[in-house]
């Protein structure tokens, strides 16, 4: 079997572009994948196109060999742009092998390690503690056992997100604008009572949903190490699952300093790529919950290597996944094939589920807080080509 063509489609879905890749073969088996890199979608699409020069004519079942050569032969190894393009190709290759053998991808990795995958949903904080409490309660009523919001006051005051020149409703995505300037540096002064303000959101949520609902907070790297510890101390009474990305991602030693002092578990890893980053991060005891993103870190096999490093440090893996239906499926295959899985991120809004039903032929449906394992061969779903023109590429702007 040989690779004959690689096609990339940019599909503007909600607040990001889905980058869908199809790899065709002379055996009439087509592998599919989805990746996301907000604000750099066209760059990734071009990168995949450049990789196709190497890939066409190759045996798609030699995945480890192909990935190693794509990674090393570029000379400029590492980094998320490099790893994201490789992820898109690698996951589509696993889809081909699964379809050829008639089994889901997780069976190729010796799985499953579980029968269903526990998930949490995004939950917008809104502009007040009372609004956040209502939002969390709504997610609980939808069947979720856990939620995550972005840092209240920093995010969430707006009910809309900017998509190109248009404003869209913030349908479950919590990264909307707040009272703190989007470009506020982690070392700049913050209002003296800001941690009390943030804690009030979680006090209201706990009162609304009780002690069993999982609550998480994503800081997007907006705090200094000292302020990250202050935040964790302020939120400790509310038993959060984790505090995610409390400081910028570059300095693992600084993150280890935070992790050693935080009364709550520190989670991070979405901006780490390959087993080399995982080794550096985890060997410094810098994290309690590891969050690699399978569609940005180098692919499924690379994510499994990263999870194995975490396993050696007794650290659970909670994959990063604020993405579309194929990204979610890839993350489920990862979760189903490793022993140290904790919980999987999903957007989780009703609007997002409706969108998934349009995009792919067999989206995974959450049931009582869990996603079932795909039963179909390979990734378990295919792209609906009718949506490609319906949801055109959009230029998204970025901020912290």
C-alpha cells in the first residue's frame, strides 16, 4: 500500500478553524484527522502540504519510521508548529492502519484500559459569581460530572467571542474578555482584592452544585509564580480538581516552584510537544496532572510516550482538547490505551454537539459524564464534505 495524495481542508467552526487532513492510498483506504492551531491555521495547512512531498509514495503503515524522519530530517526539530503538522499526518496514518485491519486505533495500542472515558465541559464564568453558579448548574443538569472555566475577572465578562470581523455567542467556550486587559503581563500589579473576587465565583458554584461536582480553573499562564500560589491558597477551600497553566509555559523550574507550594493540584502540558518536553517537565516534579494535546504534541504514539513518562512519576494524564469531534475521538483513543488517564477536556456545549453532528458521520455522544469508546475501525468517523464550503476559513485574532 502506498500514499497517493494528501488533502487539507480549513473549516471555520465556531471560534476556531478545524484543520482536517485526508491521506489517500492506492488501496482505496483514506485516513482522516483533525487538528487545531488557532491563529496559525494556514501555516499548519502549508506545513502539511510541504510534508506531502516526502510522504507521497511511502508505505502508510510504517508510522514510527515516517514520523521519526519527518521530525529529524527537517533539521529544525521541536516546537508546536512542527509537532502539530506531524500530528495531523500521524493520526490519519493510524486511521488507515485501523481501517486496513478492521479495528479501532486503541486496539492497535493494546487497549482498551477502560470501557468509557470520563470528560469535563467548558463552562463560562460570566460576569458575576451568581452567573457562574447558574452556568455550572446547567452543565451539571446536562449530565457532566466536572467543568472547567477560565480565570474569572480575567475572562468571562463578555457573552461573545470575536471571529474575524464578526461577533459570535460564547457557546460554552469560556475564553471571552474580562476586566483585566488581555495583554496584562504576569509581573504587573493586580488589584489587591482580585483573589477574593475570583474565590467568590467558586464559593457560589460550590453552593449551587455541591461537593461532588469537579471544578477546574484555567489561567492561560496569566500569573506570576507568587500570584499563582496566592490564587491556589484562595481557592483551596473549594476543592478544585486542578489549577491549570497558572504561569507562562516556558520555565519548568518556576512551575516546579509553584507546584511545590500549591495546596491544589497544578495541571499543565498543552504547550509541550514530544517526549523530550515531557521528560524535562516531569523530571522537575513541576506538575500534578499532565495535559498534552494529542493533535499538537506529535500524534498518538508520541502522546503515549509522553504519558508513559508521566506514569513513571505517578502523574495522571488529562488531555487538552478544546477542539472538534475528530480531535476528541483521537483523545479518546489515547485515553483508552493508557493506564494513567484522569479526565478528558471537551467543550461540551449543546451548540458544539450540534456542530459535531454536521462535521462528521459518527460523533461520540456523552452519556452520564462519559464518552463511549469508538467501535468503528480506525479513528471511527469521517469528514462530511458538504460542510467544507458551508463553514469557510476565518482569520481569528489571538490574545493571552
